[in-house]
C-alpha cells in the first residue's frame, strides 16, 4: 500500500485491521518520508517502483496486490505495468497518472498551485520551516469531505513526519521528479498495455479522471466512485473503501 502527500503509512490505519484479517498487509513509509531514510535522490516513479520490488524481495514475497493513493499512484502504476509478474491486482485511488489523456477536466485550470511551489528546488522547504503544522492542516482539511480534517492522532503523526527542512525536502522531491515520472509513463505506455486487473477509485477531487486515463490502455479495468468521500479516502471513508476493496482483491 503506497501512500501520498502529506501522508505516511498511517493513512491506511483505518483499513489495515480489516484487510489484515484476510491478507498480509505491507504499508511502508515511501522513500524519504516518515520513518524512511532521507534519500538524496531517486524520487521518480520508476525508482519508487524498484523500491517496492526490493521490499517484496526483502520480505520474501513473490507478488502482491498493489494499492496506490495520490502521489503513490504513478509508481504503483509503473510497477504493475512493467512488472505484471509481481502484481496480482492494482488499485489506484484519487491519483492522476502522468500526462495520460483523460485528466484534462481535472487540470482544466492548470495544475493545483502547490505543484509549482513544491517543484522549485530549495524554495518550499525554506519558506515552510517552522510552519509545517498549518501547512499540513490545509491539505488534511481539504482532503476530507467535511472540511474539518482527520483523526487528531493521525494528523499529529503526519505533522511530526513532515517537520524540518530535510523532511519537507524529501516530500517536495516527488514534485520535482514529476516531469521525469511522466516521461517514464509516456515511454512505458507507448510500448505495452496494462494487463493486470485494475480498480480505479475516485472521490470528490480526482473523481473519474483516473479511470478515464486508464481506460484506453488497460485490458481489465473496474471503476468505482465513492461520492461521499474527500480526497483522503482511506481516512475519510474507510468503510466505503473496504466495501470496494474486499470483493476486488478476492475476486
């Protein structure tokens, strides 16, 4: 299970217990984030996918269903696209996939403002140092349908994880590598199709854009929308997400 920004593995905390009744759940902090080492580079989607291959190997797992949320979506997608022998099923939640056609409506006014802010090397981490909590709260409030944010204990864990210039730098490296990741997705989808069974889950922000991007290149695509949920679906609508995940993972 691959989280996004500004999350750690704890974005899955409300769904892990029920999933763990039927599956081995692997929910790492992604490269540079949370408890993971503050890597200097390697934040492009293909290398993040390699991180997951290394993790499966270290845990002696020969394959997995892969779930990607938000910024975890592009590396989860490339992992399934380029290594179908390792991926049983793919789930993408509220994530846009590079420049693939289909997300024009989502980007009709241009990318969200923070994409550009985060992408400038050395800027955002300098400006935000000391003000991490209100900045993280902005995303957490806007990621919930009610606009009130998420569980306070999980919120506090996220703030701790993204506090300090180097922790922020690692988060923003994902945005700085976004163009490289998009190039990798363009190159990979030009030569092969997505063959593993795939579920696209949309909510109130990205909605059906993910499914529209995937439909022309996926052999086996299911699309579901959780209309009651904000962007951070695993925390905002965990029961509804589980109702979608269980039958897909066990089909």
